[in-house]
């Protein structure tokens, strides 16, 4: 049997012979997607130059350096996200990806903005998890003016210069949390919601969806005043202890921000029979929330799809660098995952 020819390869790849020639010899640029299409066809039909094609594609890939500014290095959730983002950057097929993952423990706006500006000088594009603060928004707009696209991750922000947002539909997430509480409670009663701070737009939208559900469908579930954990476990612990003392008939608690480990500790140590009766809904599947589901302290977890989130963000960042971004903010709304004790 004769070896496949360039014409055979062009037919298998559904491209012209001239395109195959450009891929083989590098005379003119070829879109990365087209070159990959030719490579796959070459390997499929056993074309003798497939190794050379692969080598040329690898050599011609641009290098892209992406920065990720996350929060609270002591939280395993952010460590997990950081690892996933680094892996997605390295696995990105259309470029040689390099990642810089940094964590901010001091969440004051001045410090976050300074860290964002510093990271922006080292990379081609940045993604950030942060509260919606004027100084941070100003830093985003300043980087955009310098040609560095900035994406918001998990929680959107109001900076006009941001390139895009990658995260879930938080209004829908809050309504889903309310649905779980309303339908799982043995008896109606007061419900509470914890946010990290009201400066996180994602958490603000979660709270809004949560409250809107009970306004429409849960008249027997009076809403308590929203409380802020400041994203800290010890604050969540104290707030939960106070709830248990002041609201013995508490029916449900939605933890829309950080502090869930403190909430679980309070329920385990001081909740008594109420710990199993109160319907607690939290965010993000981690080892801690998985344990909470297993022992019944948490009834449901609404979680970002970690790998899909990382892959979508890296793709969006790469496209923004290549196209010098569009004038409009690109929204990538991801489906959130639902976990209970039955499917962990």
C-alpha cells in the first residue's frame, strides 16, 4: 500500500492542498485550529510527516503568561482553585501557558489593588477574585488602559474596564438554596443567611435570590437580618452560636460566603438536636463541606464546576490577549453543581 500523499492529507483534513503545504513548510501563518485539524488527520491516515507537523505546531505556539490573584492562602478552597487554574494554563493547547498564582491575605482595598497592579505588570492577562471596591476597580481600569485584560472570577465587579466575568448565575443559586430549605424543613420557621461581606456582588446576588424566593413562595419562613462573616471561620462560629441562642426554632441557614467551617463547628459542639433539624445550605465542595454533608450538618452544597471554570477562564483570557479584547464585557455563566449526602 502506498504512503498517503499531501493530496490525501488535504482531503482527510477537509482543507486545501495549499493549506497543508503551509502547515508542513511554515511559509505563511495558519490558524492554530486549522493546523491542529491537519495534524489529527495526518495521524489518522498515517501520513509520514505527522511528527514534523506536531513539532512545527509546538514551536510556533505563542507563550502566554496568565496571572491569578486569589484570596486567603490558608483556605483550602482557594488552594484548590489555584492548582486547577495552574493546570488549565499548562494544558491550554493553543499556547505555551505559564501561570502565576498569588494569594492575598490582607483583603483591604489598598492592598488588593497594589497586588493586582504588581501582578498585571508581569503577565499578559489577569483574573481576580475580589470585593467590589472603588480602589480595586480603578486598578482594573488602569491595567485595561495599559492593554492588560482583567477578568473577574467567582464574583463580578463594576469596573468598566474589566474584560469579562467567569462564574455562576448567583441569583439562581440563591433561589436554589431557598428551595432546598423550604422543601426539606420538617416545620416552617425563621431562616437566616450569612454573607462574607456585602461588597462581594456574587454574594449580594445570592442573598437577593434567596430572599426573593421566600417573598414569593415562603410566607411561613420569616427572614432574619443578613449577617456578615467577614470570610472568617471564627466569625461564622460566633454568629452561629448567637443564632442558636436567640432563635431556637431556626429552620434554615444559607451560608453564601466564607465561614462555613466555623458554622459547622458551632452546630457540632452546641447545636444538640437542632443541628440535625436545621437545613444548612453552603457553597463549594471541599473536604470540609463533604464531611458536613456526610454527617448531616450540611444538607446541600452548591458548587462551582472547578475544572470547567478553570478551562473556560484560561480560554477567555487567551482570546482576550489574541484579539485585544472586545469593547463589551464577556460573560461566561457556568452551571453550578449540586451535592447532597447521596451523591458525594
